[in-house]
């Protein structure tokens, strides 16, 4: 009985090793190279057509529109420098005549 199990196990292992031959490796290599070429050309076309990164275009849109709310403090400071006002965390801040930054409270007074 033991000899039968050992013989069966060896023949299964030999079958598996025989399946990995040069023809299968070549097929896998050709498929891999084809997929790599398709990916490379698709990325090249995206660059050629000017497709921008979504994050960059969103940042530019927020930078150019000071009325859109942001929680990014660096972006808030840049918008204050460029436009003189910026909406940060739901509050609109303004740059005063002397360069101070203020917001208008609910009572209508300037808070520096």
C-alpha cells in the first residue's frame, strides 16, 4: 500500500514539473510584454493630450477661487496674498489696508 502511494505522489509531481516547460514560459513572456507596451502607450497618449492630474487641477481651482471653502492653511495664505480674501474653515478672511488679516463677526465688527 505504501509503495502505491509513493508511486502516485511521484507521478503527480513529475506531471506538474513537466507542465512548466519553455513553451509556457514564452507565452507568459509575450503576454507580459504586450500588456506593458499597451500600458506605456496609453500613458504616453494621456501625456500628449494634456490630461492633468486630478489633484493638481483641484488645487488650481481652489487657488483661483477664494470664495470656495478650504481647510488647507497654506492654500488659505496664498489666496490671501493673491486675492486679498479667502474662505477658511467656513469663515471668510480679508486683508486690511495696513496688511492685517480680519474677519467680520456676526455683529458686523471686524475681528483682527
